[in-house]
């Protein structure tokens, strides 16, 4: 037997160093892109969560106003959860409000009652003095215990950066001793200024916002943590009168400043900034998110172009008074009174527009039905109108003679009825 050795050639393939370098380089680019995408996703997710908490909180505050006729006062952000006033609105006493309506003489300066010299608010209640603006955090427990229809919980007290939502409100609109659901706070008396990055007021009239709620954003400057500790004083002191402490201006280079954010965390005036959101690393940085409530200019009423002294209603449907289902252009569910005169082309019953009375039958030259069933523009001689029938004045002849009649003492003759009797009245 002959043994033959057979050789089997096996080709082995692998990556060269260049190829390995390319793979690593491409993988690095993919990982960088993925990491950046994940970072943006996380930023957007937190932003959306903060927006949700602001919207729910604003809805709860608005519902509180609808139920109570006033807005809640802010809560103290420094209280721990063990404190009985934790998350509860902190309002001034009735005596303090009465004796110090537009100043804090009866209450030491604090988060809820800035010093009188640093208010800069509108005189919304028109009593000659700028109005007090209360500043604190959203009173989450007060809202949770009082609202019924908003799905509010204490989880909404924080933004997605674990910072309390701040809350500022015109004080006289929170007065529980004056306002209730039957006598609500006047919605035209807000005193807070909300301005954009160009220092322009965002409300009409200016400086008339009722309240504002806001998140201090990613850098959390001016906000309070859930432990009741102020995170950063935003270059100024939170409590008026306390010297400001040195602090870094945020993510921007030292000394660049972040003016937009300062207005939302100085807490020494009634000015708040709703500027363009930017997280760029420069002096335009503004990560705050701010909501506010104010009465806007209504498009329901317009000034007439023909006469600027006249206004008109732009509603395309019907308008109801004391009825939620008006069936006519103006539907009054009750008595309609006019001091001088009522002008109309016809008067109809409540059934439709076919059974109507022409105003001329009462006050103009409408046709008259004579006693002989003829018609003419007015009652003929020797006949008087005594009724209205089918849009016509019904006339009849004078078949009576006047007897001697005298008015009672102190009264005067004011007319003669169609029955031939005199009518008298006191002067």
C-alpha cells in the first residue's frame, strides 16, 4: 500500500490595520451621533415634562379661581414636609390687609410681600398706590385639596429638574376676606409686568397680568429644591434688603451676565421675563419657562370704521342674556327695559317671524280699521282708536256726551278716556 500525503490549502481572511482603524473611526462617529441624539432627546423630554407640569398647575390655579372667586396665595418654599404649612398658601391676615393694603408695614419683608420701595407694579385696584405682588412657589397642597376637575397631584409641584415651580400673584386678587364665587376678584385688576427680551410688555393694558408661574430651567438659578434650599441666588438676593452674594453668571463665560433670567429670580419687583428660550453658551442664555394669566384684548368687540365712537359685536351667532341657548340675535330671558325709546321694524311673538305687529300700528301712521270695516291711514273724524287688531288700529264712533265732571281736589285733568270719562292725576 502506498500512502500519499494530501495537502489541503486553507485560505484565512482577516482585517488589516487600516481596515480596523476605519471601522473604529466609523463606530466612533456613530457613537458620537447616538450620544448627541440621546442628549437632545433627554433635553427635549425634560422640557416637555416641565411644560406639562406648568400647564397642569396653571389649569389648577385657574380652576381654583373659578371655585373660590380669587387666586391662591403662594406657598413658602423653605418649609420641610414635616411642617403643617408645607405646600399650603400663605396669605396675610385680614387685619394686616385692612391696615396695610398696599404696603408691608404690618408684616416683615419676606418672599410674599416685597418692600414698598421695590414693587414697580401697576395700580390695578385703582386706589392710588402700586399693588403688592406676592412671590413664592405654587401652593400644591392647597390646590390638591380644592380643585375638582383638574387632574392635579403634588407631583406637579416640581419641574423636571427637581426644582419647585415659582409663583407670583397680585395680592389683592387673592383676598379671601373680600372675594368669593359670588363676588370674584375683578379680572381687569392684575398688576404684574410680563415682558419679552426687548423689555416690551406682553399684556394689554401693560403690566396687567394676574399671576405668573415659571420654571427656573436647567441651571435652576433662583429656584428652590424639594429640600427647601435655594439653589442659586442669580446674582441678587432673594430677600429684599440682604446684600447680594457673588455668584457665577451661569453657563456663560464669567462676567457675561444673564439679564433675562435675573428678572425671574431677583424677587424684588413686579417684573418677570418671558424671553426667547436659549441654552447657548453665551450671554443670551435663558432656560426659564414662564406662563402667565392676563385679560387679553377681546376680538368680540370692534370699533366702527364709520364712527370711532361706536363699537359693534363680531359674534356671528346669537347673544343671550340670562340664557345659555339664545334663539335670536339678542335673546333676553326676562324683562327688557328702555329709558328713552325702543326702535324696531316689527314686534313678533315667541313662535316665529310671521305673527308680528308693525310698530306703525302703535306709534306711526299705520292703517286703521273703522267701525264700518273700512280702512284708512288714521281714524276718521268723530272716531277714536280703542284697540289694536291684526296690525290695525280699531276705531269707533263717539256715541257719548260729556257730563260735567270735576277732578278731586289737588289733581289736574290729564285726559279723556274713550268712554267719555275724564282722567285726573296729581301734579
